[in-house]
């Protein structure tokens, strides 16, 4: 069925009897990894997929069948890159680059000393001392480099904690928690808000299921996944959730179609681990310098040897003279100077939470004319927060704003876990966390339970929910979404003294406020509501979100909320070094320019202050 996938599966199988040689296997793997994923597991009908995988959506795999597949395919883990032993790493640190030339110089010094010992009763120990000094210099420099690289390797290993450790699998008809590495192809798994997807899965059933693909694609906006029709390109298919992505909303039931190295993340990791890195500029310069020094020293040595021989010097004396000339041309102080400078820089970068995997990379970073970086989670905190609130036709203090439009936070579809952790996409989580500082969202949700909901979609650009006001026994329609869509649907606006007509002039003010917030780099959401009369919508009314048998126009405009993913505090303005910055994006938004112009932002208010130091401020400032 899937020729390409099956060949790759067979190649990656640990028990493959047709083993290739190590280099041949590595090259074959790399060529297959570079090819686009070619599979039809996300396109064929589900019944055909169940038959192909030998599974059942209700009972899953049997324990015996799962054990066979685990033995055949191996554990659901990523194959680590080649890890050298400590002694091998130490040897590479001591015998690479300029160190080789120093070792040669030390060996020549010791040879010269031995020649003098053999031919003189009281030989000079200068060559012995010089040889020992060169050995000591090489050992110290090599140990510095080894310790730095070893520490970096240990830190990088901790990143494996980002991978899921447990998954909820259906085996023998029972939903149980199992270790992620035991998940096999054909397993039926359940994923809910807060879980990390344990493998590449095709969605069988779902409800409001959204995943955060930022770990795979860098895109911070949560994307919906369902059992819809797939795209020929599996990476663009909406019926597949990928390994290591996080479920931020809803739940889904899916069948595993790829595990371990065959997942989308596994392919990315495989390419990163198996592509041979290019030597750094420092390494190239040192190699070039070594060649020049070696050619000059040898040429000068040969010239002196020929001249000395013509002048009638003894052969042993000529040898000692030539060795001395060659050693004298070796700049012994270069290696410790370079190593010390790079080590100091590495320690300085570590204080800024930057891990240096290789000392040579420091010089390469300084030689860069352009550095390409993902924005979300790298330059920013990857944690959205409420940055500004616009209500009553003005930006106002947080205490009053919450009192005025606290009901808008019922719109948040984020959920609170048993340990207090908030699960949901970035925007929903930010809204709910904001309410936690001055109110009890759980109690408010009990007082206004959700009756019906129209999920957000890219066409309408709004989300609607219907809530029951338990105090007045009436229903409330609440809407949030893109300001341009919400403003056009409103006929009144909530003001300080009550409700007023939402005139064209006031709508223009709201639109200008939206543009002003967007120009500061904020993601702006608008909120509106409508209290339904009990005559047309009595208790027990059946709300149909498909036919939309309730009003979605002539709403009351409540206000705007500006959200922002703040830049990391350790970000440094490249303009301080005369460098520029550029952004490559498919989004046309003036707010992106503001984000580029503000590499660091100070926290302003409770939500933002808690993001940085877990202590809430007492004041809130607007723009």
C-alpha cells in the first residue's frame, strides 16, 4: 500500500536481518528522510485503515498483538544521534585543530632531547622542559574544551523531558495509561486538553480538538483537528495530529499511524542529527594557518639542514638544529589564548541562558551577518497575556474594567485542570488567567453555565456561546472575535451610565482604538453580548447552532481586549551593535513592525507582572 513508508519502516526496524554497513545505512536513511512523506494512511477510509493496521476503534489492539508490533518496530522513541564515550570526546578535544601542531612540536622537542642524551654526557634540558610545557598547554586547553562541551551535552539531554512520558491507550477494550515508548502502530489513543500527542495519529472522533504545533512548525496559533477529509500532503492534513504537539482544547480519539523515527518530528530530528555540519569559520582559519605554519617551518628546516650539511656540521647536530627551528615557528601561545577567550565568552552566554554546544560556534556567531530565528517561544515568552483593556469608550484601570465587562471572560474556552493548571490555546488561556487575578472564574462559570456554542472558524472569525443566567433564569448570547466583524453586528454599546446607541461616530472611535492596539503589536479581540427575552426564549429552549435559531445581530458592544506574547527579557536590541532586523511573515500586520521595534517590554499590570515575577502589580497603565 505505502511503498515509500514501508521501505523506510523496514529500514528503521531494529531486528532487520538485512543489515547494511554503518556508512551505507546512514546515507540511505538520510536520503529517505529528505524525501517528502508519502503515505495514504490519512486518505483511505477509516474502515480500510482499521483493516490495514489490524485494529478496532472500540477495543484497540490486543496485548499480544501490541507486544509483537513493539518487538517488530521497536520502541516509540527517537533514535539519538551518535553519542561518543567520554574517552572518545576527551581524545577529540585533545587532538583536533591547532592541538595537533602543538603535539608535533612537543614530540620533536622530546626527540631532540633524546638525541642530545645519546650524544652528550651532560645534555641541556631545555628541549625537555619545552616539550613538557607544550604537553601541559595542550592538556589544559583540551580539558577546557572538553568540560565545556560535556556540560552542554548534559544540558541538551534534559530537553528529552519535553517528550510525553505516558499515553492513554485502548488495549483489549480497556482504556489504560501506558508509557509512551510502548505505543505501537495501530494503537487507539485518547488525547485531551493538556496532553501531548504520543505519536502521529489519525483522528477517529473529536470535539473542539485543537493542537499547538509550535514545537513542530513554530506557529503559535492553535489549529483545529477533526476526522475530516485529509489533504494529499499529510503535513497539511487536518485529520492528523503529530507527535510531540500539545492538545490545548477539547479531546480526540485517534489511531496511531506512525511511531518513533517515522513520525514527522522523527524525520526532522533525523535530518538534524545526520546532516554533516559544516566547519566553523574559526576551524577553517586555524586549518589554513596550520598549513601555512607547517609549510614555512618545514621549508625553513629543509633550507637550514641543507646549508648546515654543506658547511660540514655533524648529522646529529643538524637534526637538533632543524627540530629547534621547526618548534620555534610554532606559536604555542595561540591555542591557550583562543581557548581562554572562547571559554570566557561561553560562561558569559550561559549567564544569559544560552547553551554553547561547541566553543567554535561562538566565533561563528560573531561572524554572522544574518541570524534566522523563530519568533514564538524564542524571541518571545510563548505565553500570551492580556496587555490592554478598552471599555466604556476608553482605556481604563484593570479593577474597573473587570467590574464592567467581567462577563466577557465567560467566552474563554480554556479549562482548569485538577492541579490548577490552565489548558487551552494561547488566547483563551490568557483571558482566563487575567480573570484569576481579581475574580473566581469557576464560580462565575457555575453562575453562567454554557448551554450552546458556535466554535470559531476562519470564515466568520467569531465564536458564539449561549449562557444561562441562573439568577434571572434567562439566557445571554455572548460573542467574541475579530473587531471588524463584531463592531458591525452591534447596535448598542455598554457605557458607564448604562446602554447607549452605538453610533457611526462611536464605531469609528472603536475602530481607531483597535488599530492603535494593533500598532503596538497586540492581538485584539472584540466582545459583545445580548440578553434574550424570556418570552421568545423561555427556560428549556432548544438552541440549534446549525440553524442559528437565536439572534447574532443588534448586539451590545462590550469592549476590546489586547493580547500580547511578550518578548523575553534577555532579548537585546541588535541596533546597539549597528545590526538591523528583518521579519519574514505571511501576515500583513502593522503590529509586527512594533514587535520588531520593541525587543524588550516592561510588564504593565497584574497579568503581565505575574508572567515575569509571579507577583501582581497594583496598577494598570494604558498606552
